[in-house]
C-alpha cells in the first residue's frame, strides 16, 4: 500500500443548491437545498484516496473551533492519519460557500488558517516512509509558496514523487513562481482554465504542451470534455463519463485521487486518465465532494460499462 502525504487546506463546504444564476447585491434569492460537508481541494482528494484504499497522512492548519473539529473527525473517520494537523487558536478554520447549479458552481471562500501552512509544518519525519506528496490549492497557501522549492527538494531527496494541483488564483495574477517549481513536480493537475491562464494561451492543447515542456506529466481536467495529457508528443484524450450528476463540487479533486491511485500503481497513462475521469464523475452523484466518493469496485463497474 502506498502512503501518500497530502499537504494543504482544511475547510468546511456549505453547499447551497438550485442556484442557476449569480446572486445580485441588494436582492435575495432562494436555494433549493443546503448541506455542510468536508471541503477543500486537499481534504476531498485525501478522502478520495482513502476511499480507494490508499494510506494517507494529512497535514494542514485549522482553528480551535467547531469547523476544525468537524474536519479532523471526517479525516479520522476515513482512516486518515491526522497527527500532523496543527491547531492554531489565533485563527479560524476556513469556510467555503458553494453556489451549485445544474451546469456549474461558484465558490466563495473565507481562508481562515489556510494561508498559514508553512514548509516547516511538513518536516522530514512526516515524509519519511511515504511514497508520494500531494499539494493542492497553491494560490491559497501564501506562506507555503515561499517554502515550496525547499519542500519539494526535501520530498524528492526522501524518495517521494510529487503532485501539485494549482487551483484557481483569486488574485488573477497567476504568479510565475509556480512555473519555476514544476521542474520538481512529477504530476501537475490543473483544470483547463488554470492551465490556459498559467501558459498564457486560450487553447487548451497549447497550454498542455507549454506546461509539459517544463518537466512534469501534465493532466488537464476539461469538465464535460473529459481530460487530456501528453504522452511523448501525442495528446491522449479520455472523454467524461455520463452519470446522473447532482453536484459537481469536488469533482476535480476526486479526479486527482483517481489519477494518483492508478499512477502510483504504475498503470499506463490512459488507464490513469480513465480512473481519474471515473472517480470525478462518480463523485457528482451526491452533494459535496465526499458523500459519493468512489471505491475500487465502483470504478471497475463504471469502467466495465464503458470498455
């Protein structure tokens, strides 16, 4: 069994459903449903990996509050090692309000303790014995950004492979410092919007090639258009799976879990993409990113239905 260290943000998702138009200041609109679930790109990916049977250690920062306790309990209930989670009584645990409609969703996040995670919070002892380090939401983790190169060098020296999901940059700056780190990353997992913004192009395939030239295996999540990656000079595309979707929140993070599970099992690239697409699709069957996460049997059943 591979042990995966997931380093990243902790927050609760409050999901409001039936939102098919953006809210307007000065008005009120109604949601058809509401649910509180474990959130954050990092937590959802960690929980997805655990559901697939991987051993996971999680490190992040939380406040000494009810939201923080909710997050830790959710991770522990899934069998995830939370000994490295840091409680900071001077901060509050993050909160994301997800406005979810039939076709897409919008997120409003209160970062709380998210931005305070540092490289020193991920010591060599935590990396020891693990196979892989996954980092999510680079642009939300301001303190970790400055420590990123040192952390990646230490992880690789300890024998770990590394994956990174940049997440969206709320500032719109798309800091080029992330690109400099890609030479130390094995798997880079942006969505199409993020890939194009970082590569400064409007064309997804051009973005894929530009980012892959920096060193990592680049996997681009493209929503209903599936996903794509580069194998040598050949673009490998896998279509999205059709399921009865309820909510797309966390689909990309479950996609990450599926890809990494298969990749760490040394499966071929196309197989990894199919596992990723399956896990992402299956997670949309319920509210939030964790209530319908796929186990291995679920993935095999879906893949068998689409040979």
